[in-house]
């Protein structure tokens, strides 16, 4: 017992000294919003800790009835110091981290309430619901959504136009006043949508089997007839591909690999299809999981939409974020357009492997503003990183955002089957329960949206305490290693 306590003490003292030496540079400190200085220090401390594997130490701490550091993301350095104090180590008060459990909990509660409004309690995630223009034909439906727990109304600007969006916003605000229930307006910018576009002679689809060769053509490029040709709706993608890159069609249902590529087209071999035969259809999603693509996340359409969103939205969702530079683009453009009133809060959508790896830098750039949020956009992200890794990655995003005291939206296919058919699957109920770890959960539009909303609200009430996560083991994180290697 004596040896294990000595090991615990020496390990924690080493960690304490290590974290004292980890500080953001002066240039970063100067540009961070003044209210976020402790948050930045905690994020650096957490990443430094996760650059090491401390699972053995955690097991010993747990065995001795001490905090194993799990669920301490928001105040990691102070937690280490509190354990040292508990086992009799003297630490001068001036050396104690000011980022305490109380501070971190209060900080993320404040930010969550600012973003999503004061919902039922700090122990329950807010609920965001995607609106549909058909809801305008049923004025009472929005009131029912509010009464069953909708805190944020989402408008997807990839659909409809300003006239329809304004009708939706006015309907929400009217119902909110009548019901005396607050509701934030969230407008999602579409971002670059990379889709298939088939030649007219294919009548909307191409049949493929494993081993087939197909050709993916650059936008507006002539193609050879007599082959299985697929156009790409986004210019400049094909020349950036490399041999052996994966290409995924239709949310990853069909998989191919690049065999050869030039500036006009990429020759692909189909490597996976659902069943014996499959069809590649027009206007379906294209994903390139292991290609590093240089794509501006701000499209021409987004730039047209932003003035409207700045005027009417409480929150603007920024799509296809890959790096801190992308965050700067949105901050600069939206800041320029907003002089008369407080600008909307921004939410950065994490939907690519590059965004996951660069998450600390994205958060640090976000922290130059007083408040912002992160959305785990699990649709494209699952396709890009592989469905097998999705559970692990969404957990890591939650941990790191907790360290940055940053509210998270858990999005995509929550209670999807229930929403579409009226009957839930067991697995999606479990998924919805796990979503309570985030500060907000998003439901898509659906025929049975009221059923889905009632069920989700019930699950979130039952799960409660979404910050009190189960015990996590701290092996080293690739994201943390990448951060310190490049900073």
C-alpha cells in the first residue's frame, strides 16, 4: 500500500509540475477574449495531460478511493492538485489553479444558456428541432413543439428561400410569445455540397458491382462515351485526389478506390457495394475520407444568405470547418456584416477527419469570441472517419470541448426511425440516452416529430446530470499529440 501511495504521489507531483509549465503563448493570450483566459489555460492543461497514457495511475487512484481524474476535463489541473492536498502534500494557495470544479461548471452552464436559452435545468440538454416549410400549414404544430420541449428551432438554408425562412421565424416567434416559452433561431449555412451528377443518358443512375471501373469527372469537363461516367458538382476536387484515396458514394453505401488520376478525371475501382448489385445515383453525396482537400467552406450561396441570417438568427451554423483559418473566415465576414446589434453566436460543425484532428486549434480560434458552440455533425463525419470509429471520436470531441468549456450539439439521425415511422429501434434509444452528454441534441424533421420530441425529452429528463459522465480512461490522444507537435 505504501509503495502504491508513493507512486501516486510522485506521479501526480510530476503531472502538477508539467501542467504548470504548459502555457499559451503571448500572441495567443492577447487575442483570446478576456473572459476566456482560464478556459484556454485549462484546455492546454488537458491536452498536455492527454499527451500521456495515465491509465495505470487512474486504476491506482480508483483503488485507493481517490478521484481517478475521470470527468475532470473542465478543471483538470485543479483536480490533480486537490488529490495531492487530500494525500497530505502542501501546495501554496498562490500556486493552485483558479479553474476549479465550480468555475468550470458555472462557465459551461452560462455559455449553454446564452446559446440555447434557459431550458428546464442545467442538468438537462436543450433540444433543437429542424423546421419544415410544411409546418407552416399547421400553425398549432410549432406550439406543440415548444410545449413538448423544443428550445431551438433550426432552419436549413440548403432548402427554400428567404421568404419561407422569414415565415418560419415569424411563426416560431409568434408561438413563443403565445406559449410564453422562449425559443432560439438557429440558421445552418449549407457549405460546399459535393454531389454526383450523371450524364443524361444514364436516366439518373448507374449500376455497379465490386470490381467495376468508373470515372469521376471534374466539373464541366467533357467525358469519354461508352464508359461509366460520374460528374462532380464541385469544381477543383478531382485534381486534388491521389492514387489509393478512398471515394465514398451516397453516405458511404458504395466505396471505391482511386486507381489513376489527372486534371480531368479519376479512374475508380468499386470495392464495396450493398448486396450483389447497386446503383450510383445522381445528386448523391461524395466523400473523400483520406484526401486533404483545399476547399473554401464559404460558398457563394452562403455569402448571399449571411446578411439575412445576421439580421434574424440567434445562432449561425458554419459548415465544413476544417481548421482555425476557416473559423477566422466566418468570424471576419459575419463581423463585417453586423454593426447595429449584437452578432449571432456561431456554431462550428465538425464533419471531417481534418476538423477532428484540428479541433484544439478550432476551439482556440473560437475562444477569441465571448461564446460559440461546436456541432458533432455525425452524418458526414461517420462516412469520413468510418462508422467503426464514430463512437470513439464523438466521445473525444465531447471531452475536448468540455475542457474548453464549450457547448456541444449532438446532431444527425437522433431517433431517426421513430421520427420517420413512429416506432423506435432499441439502438437509437441507447444513442439518444448517450446524447445527454452534450448540451444540446438535434432532431431532424419527420412525420412523427412530436412523438420523437416527447421521447427524447423523456430520455433527457431521465438521464439527468449530463456533465457527470461515467469513468473514462486516459490513454494518450492522437489529437493532443498533433496539437503539441504543431504548436
